[in-house]
C-alpha cells in the first residue's frame, strides 16, 4: 500500500488502489507535487497544458502575441523599442493595480464594477489634498494618500456591507456605486471638464507626480535588482530545502534553480531595458519608480492571499460558501474586507494613473467606465476565474500588461478609441471563454461527482 | 451492559404543528457502528441535526458519558467531540486536501499559515485511517473521486479527537469499489474507539458495517438492538410499517432504563 507521506510511492501507478480515479486525477494535480525529476515535471506540466489547465501560460502567450502583432503592423516596426516598452509598462501599471483590485472581488465569487469611479475618486482626493488652500489642504503627500485610501476603504466597506450582510447582488450594488461615485467625482472636479493637477516643481506635490514618472538612478537600479533577486532566491531555496528535509514533497532541486535563474533573467532584462537612454535629445534612463511600487503591492497582496488565514478564507468563500460557513468562517466579515481591499487597491491605481498622465486627473484622460472594463479584462485575461475561488494576484500583472500593450499599440497605429474598445472587448470575451471551457474541463476530470 | 457514550432519552421535536420526533431513545456506544434506518420523512435527518446541534430538541435529554448535556450549536457539538459528515460533504473544490482538512482551524506560525505542519498532521491522520489512494495531499479536492472526497470529509471530521461521528448517507452515489473503501474507513473509525452512526437507505451497506441497528418510523423509534436480532426483511417491515403487523417483542425497544 502506498503511504501517503512517502513521495516516491505516490508517484508509482501500480500502488494506486482506486482504479476509477487513476486516469482522472493524474492531469489535475500540480506537476510539482508528483515529479521527482525535472523530466517528470516537464511531462506533467505538458499533460496539464493539454488538459486545458495551464496556469499563466495563455496570458504569457497573449503577451508575446500582442508584442509580435504590433511589431509587425506598426509603421517602421517601431513597437518593440526600449522607450516604448518602458512607456507601456508605465501605462499598464494602473491597469495592473486595477486588475489586482478586481481580483479581490472575483476570488470571492463577487464582482466590483465601482472600481473605475473609486479609483479616480481616490486619485482626485489625494491630488486635491496636496493643493494649497483654498482649493486644497496643503497636506504632506503621505497624509494625502493615506486620507484618500481611507475614503476608498470606507466606500468599499459600505458596498461590502450591502453585499455581505444584506446579500444584495454585488453586480447591482457596485453598478449603483459606480454611477453614484461618478457623479460625486464630477462634482468634486467642478464639472465634466474639470481636472486637478500636481506639479513637478512643488517639492511636496512632486512626490506624487514622480510615483509613475520618477526614475531610479541606473546604478541604484542594479543594486536594488541584486537585493531583490538574492532575497527572493534565498527565500525560495530555504522553503524548498526545509520541505525536503522534513520529508514533505518538494520540487526537484533543478526546478528551484531554474526558477531562480528565470527570475534573475527577467529582472536583468527589465532593468537593462529601462537603463537604455530613451531620449532623443538629453538623457532619460533608469527604472521608473512605478516598478518597485507595483512589486510591493504585488508581494503584499500575494502574502495576504496565500499565506494568511484571511487569504485562505477568501478562497474558501469563493470556492464553496457553505463549506466555509460550516467551518466557522465569518462570511460577511470576509466578504466586506474583500470589498475594502478592492476599493483601497483601486485607490492606489487612481493615484498612479494621475501620475502617469503627467500629474493630471480628469474624467477625460481616464474614463471610469473604461477603467472598470479594463480591470475585469485584465484580471480574467490574466487567468482569474469569474466564478470565484480561482486566481492569483500575479494574474493582474500579466493581464494588465496585455490590456496596456493593446491600448498603446492601437494608439501607435493612430487608431481611434472605438477600435481599442473593439479589440479589448474581443480579448475579454476570449478570456472568459477560456475560463468557462477550463472549468468545464475541470468538472469532467471528476466524473463521479454529482 | 456498559453505558453508551451518547444516549438520547425521550427526544421530542416538532416544527409548528408537525411532530417530527416522538420520544426517541437511542444509544450510541463507543467502538460500535449504529446504523440508523428509516423511510423518507421518518425523522432521520432531524434526529441527526438534534445531535449535531443544528436543532434543539423540545423535550428529552441527551447524555454524554452519562452526564446531561445541551447541544445548542455545531460549536457545542464540536466541543464534546461530536462531528457530522453531511451528504454534501462541504468541501471547497478549489482548495487542496490539507487546506480543506484544516479549514477554519488553520495553524499559524509568526501569524502566517504553517503549511508544513498542517501537511504533516493531515498526512498522519490520513495514513492512520489508511486513506492511501490519494496521490498527493496537495491536490485540489476537485480532482478526487467520490470515495476519496468522502474519505477526506470523514478524515476532516475525525482529526480533532472526535468521540462521536455521524455520517449522513456516506455511500450514496458511490460505485462498488468506492463504497467498499468508505465502509472500510467506517470500520476503522470504530476500531479507533469512536461511536459511529451511519444514516443510510442502503440496507446492504448497513448490514455490512453496523454492529447495532435503529429504525425510525414516522418520528418514533420502532426498533433498536444488535444487528444479530435483525434481518433484512424485518428491517424493511419496520421501516415501512413500523412493525405493527408483528409482535415487537422479538426486537426489544431500549427504553429509559439506562438513564
């Protein structure tokens, strides 16, 4: 009989005592759980891809496809240049963070349609508060950002309470919230054409201006990269070796090494691209501040969702609310906090968006309705399920990059916004189709369920 | 006869005008499997929920180790070591086996989830119950077969030093091989000294695994006793007619003498 905590035995098919499950289960298990060698890992992974459960592979392919397509169709093949790529990343960060915000709601099996308005409102509040009186309060930048995010948290808590305690459909609550906050946003801006700006010259306001626009010195970029890669590698290596030592199933050592090499390689490419001089006249080189900022949001959210009790409960509520309830989980509290996190993350995106538009926020430069659709598109394209319980925060980064890449490529081609909508809409529908089909494939995997 | 671990005495429960249970007596001795049979609407589920803390009986006493107890919530039941595995199992498909087994009772280290410790404990529980057909305890529950899911649900219920385990239709919707797997698991729970109650329509399964049989008919306990006192035909008669056509003396109904 195969012993459950013996990794070697579990991989040997003859020991499978339950014949009905043998064929079904093989393909659904993450390959790293069974594989003892790199070859087995690759075979297991290929089997899963064929089975329709491919993790981040589709979105990585989508990124490559977007890059190649626009490189071919843009005049003079000008898409894949360091200056463009850095610009795309700066533009995409708002979409990435918005997609992350949406993922908090999607994981719970809910949807937050208000984040377009919430995000702009959060940005506008922060921008207003750093203005000198009488328009603003001349607050220090950190206090202004904190106050803006607190407002977003309150909005999220109100919407979350309606959804979680009264069980109103989140679709309707947040659609109402979207319109209501859009109206408030226009009022705060002083009219449909109103705008609010932070200046690069004011020392306090320039911090907010530089969140997206500011650059890290090339030398410091390299040092920072080395620190990040070394820390991450040490953590990954330590975790895997601890698991191996305590007799738990762990990834093959070679795979751990390959992951670290890939991580370092990707980091080197990004930093090297950013450190190329992007200006025709003077010198513009360096990693935009936005990259470490997004990294911090990504790591913090990932730890929250993957390593804490709250995160586990988010997945449980999204996967099977009844099971979560019987396990003693306070469903209303988890759902409400999910909406709070969604709104706060959206507020961060709004501030970054203003910084990306050279310190100016208005409903003309960023349309809240478009933002929320891009957020949902980014999350789903990245691989997060619309049906709850499946997805990771990192999906928002990849999905946001696809959305931003398409937006920039269409602009580079000189196509009007309506074509951008058409293409993004098609990509969104295809992503949802993949989501639905992979769910159906997953259900087929365990056929004897009711 | 030694006193049963869990004793129900004169349990009444009604919902509005509907009397669901009439003065039900039931013994669940430790180290034995009690099969609870009854037709639809006989009150099996209501009785189970009274023990599990979902419903509170209107009248009657519940004795745990001879002491009267009040079970007002699932939490009260869990505190006594009474765990229930419902028919729908309540597993989150998107979580893996370890995550499901520890759902709501996660272990923390430095305020973060202690995955390695939970994984070891889950593996120990599963191997002590000899649930060895799962390929990896880190696979999502969605990829498990019906029998494996049932096994995980049972293991989840009994890994917290449970004394009493109530199983609602554990073999419904399972194939032959998987049913055997679950019945073996039930025998192992008994061998571990738990008081097990199996609610089932399937008399084949009940007779295969039960040490004692109790039959409910229209909210009343019409027969209760060692499995040797029953045969299938008589059990069916008790289930369908309450045994009115026969003399009930062949199968003594346990009355309140132990209480």
